């Protein structure tokens, strides 16, 4: 975890614009991100590499 924190802190954000779908689903009285782990991975890749693949 320490290595990841250091690499993220040193990383530069990509200047390329990327669209990522955010799917929400109802969960009792609140909304929840559907496939939240996959979404977080796509967001990370988009932010740091400029791709959502």
C-alpha cells in the first residue's frame, strides 16, 4: 500500500479527455455505484493514463 501511495502522489494527471459511465442502482433508501470496484479502476486509468480500457 505504501508503494501505491507514493506512485500516485508522484503521478501526473493525463490531459486527455475520457468519458466513463457511472451506473447507479437503488439500494434501499440510497443510491449505490454499480460495480464500484470496476468503476474505480476505470477512473484511475482514465485519470493517470488517459484511457478507460
